[in-house]
C-alpha cells in the first residue's frame, strides 16, 4: 500500500471562505444549496398551460411560480433545450400578453431554502459570508430580468439585474454578506432565491437595491425588469441554478437523478401505481364498514404533509380497488380521513357494506386495475 497521498494541484482564491475546486472542473460536493437546479425532476407534470391566475408548484420540483394581478398567461414546461452538459431546462412561453401593467402586478419564480440548511453564511453576525448565485438563461430576444435574494426571517433583501439573449449564457451574480439578521435554525423558509419576470410600479418605482442588503422596500425590489408578458413571442429558459458560499462562481455541481429525486421528495411525493400494490397493515374498525391502513413514506418529509390528494376508490379504470384478504368488498368505499406524520400516513377507509369481523387485523391493500398512471396519491410539505 502507498504510504503517501499525492495532490498535483489545488486551485483556490485569495479569500479564506471561497470554495476550493478541482482545476479539472470536477465539482466538490455540497457546494450547491439549490435542489433540482438542473431541472431534472418533475413529479407533478412536465407541462402546464394557462398559468397566471394562480400560484404554486406546477412542473419542475422546488421551483414555485408566484403571480399577482396578472392578465397575462404562460405555459410552464420542462424542456430539452439546454446548454452543453445539461439535458433539461425550465421553459416559460407567453401565451397571453399583458401590456397594460397594473401597479400591483408581479410574476416571480422562486426556490426556497430552509434556515437550517444555510447557516454556513453566518448571516447576521460579524463573520457573515457573501452569496454567489449562478444560472444559465436564454430567451427569444434580448431582455432584462431581476434576481433577488429575500430574507424571509428578517424582511431584508437585495436585487441585481441580468441580461438574457437568444443564446445560452451563464449569469454570475455576487451578493455581499449581511451582518444584520440571522437565519432561523429550523425547517421553515428563510431564504428566497427569486427571479422577477414582471412587475408593476409598486415594485419598480424606486431605486434598485443592488449594493447592500437592506430592509424591504417594495418599490426597490425589481426596478429595471422587462415584462415577460409584453408579447406572445416571449420565451424564457432557465437551468443550472446554483447558490453557493463565497464570491466566485464555481462549475455547476451536477448530482445524480436519484439524489435529486430524494431531495425533492422531502417536499413533495406522488407515488403512482400501475398494476402495482399500495400496501399496509390494516385493521377493521369498530364498525365493519371501515378499515384503517398505514403507508410508510420512502423519504421523511419536511413536515406533516399539509395537502393530501387521494384517488377515487372503485373498480373503474384508473381508480383504486380495495381488498381485504383475497376478496373484494360488496361495495367500494372512500378515504374518510387521515392521520399523518413526516414518516407515515394512515388512511381511514369507509363506506363498505362489510369487511368482516371488527378489530380483526388484516393485510389491506389497494391495487390499480387499469395499469395506467391515473391512480396516485400526493403528499405535499412544500415551503
């Protein structure tokens, strides 16, 4: 066995807290604090149309679209148009223009980070560290948008403009340290990395706050932003989103699909069943028309899921059928209520004619007869 370790070359910067990275371009792990920055995972859908009147997570995981007062509409999709080294991007396509911008209108794409995951910035202390944001963008024409870091714990923010052209370019934005306002050390949303695509005068009527972190003044947040909704020709592509500690943008940290999927499942899970079994240990309750079964989540979620969508129970195509032992019940029930933890979901099924002897333990399961992906549960613990 060799008795020594040889290091040919390590490249770093003069700053003691900027990351060290390989001169070959290979990434050292855990630099990028953004989940799904390469837009690989899209559990909910790969494309949604008519977005603008509502907010939420529509397509690629961990990227939320927040809209206010919009007349414009867009299609949001996971797309294959991407720079070299990437397979996916997030695409926005304007389908309804909005050229009469109301003062309170906005369209913001954001990814939100838990406070306990960003303590390394030492924000709010004398040892506070700077933030480096980088990403790849492309559009149908030249445009200017705004990237904002927003501290939700202390209502502080800082914004910088960036340009989009018809070619893929990497944007690198250095944000200074902030010695005011610590991030909470918990699983709540502390930092919002946001891209403004549209804003009314309530958010653009002041002076862009780009030099230093400051208490939030709405009029200073998105000054200079181009309206994405100025034409139905407008498109915007985004991928390779990275947030790291320091003042130097390092190569994008690629992670495997499996790794990114598990990280995303902390916030959202959508198990689908195609000729497969949803199983759990069950017990017939005090009434023989109700049964309780449990489902263990494969990844512990951030909090108890606050939205649980359940499929229709029955024997029609795309629905679930409920079995006890080896027999179908005479009638098909529905999910009446749930009990949940970040690790486990318990379902109360009711409305059956008879399931057998009460208090009897049984292996209860649900199976999808049709073999398609129309039968699914959704567990949501998003920030």
